């Protein structure tokens, strides 16, 4: 929320500023800055709730209805390398399940 709520839009120039990170340098322009409706905390919270609900529905569909054997979860809050390794391991596991090696196909 800290990065979205302080955003302001100058309707004259179309420039977008951030009250803390990129403040408007012009005093006159500062007076006309507007907060866009999608940048309020209520709006951001509502969008996040909608995203979470949709993501949960999609996850449930894929895990229980369609592709149970190839769906996996990864915590994207992990360090980049750990996320990559987790995704890579899951993709390789899935590929082995779907595409047998030459030796396996001869048996």
C-alpha cells in the first residue's frame, strides 16, 4: 500500500508522482495533483481480495479437476535462487512423468 497510496496524478501534464519517492518539484503543479481512485487503500484491498479469490479458484480447479499431477506450489517470497530451483525441479519432474526416456519407452 505504501507504494500505491501516495501516488498522485497531474491532470494537466499526465505525469505521475509519488509523494515520498518522487515528489512533484513544481509548487503550482503540486496544488492540482489528484489521487486516482484505483490508488486508494480501499480500492487496492478490494483488488487484492478479488485476485486472491480468483487465484484460489484457479488453483482448486487445476489441482482437483484437471492437472493434479503437474500442479505445484512455490513460495515466491523465498530468495530468487530457491524459487528458481523449486520451479525447475517441478518442471523436470513433470517432464519425466509425461515424456519417458528412450530406455523406458522400449520396455
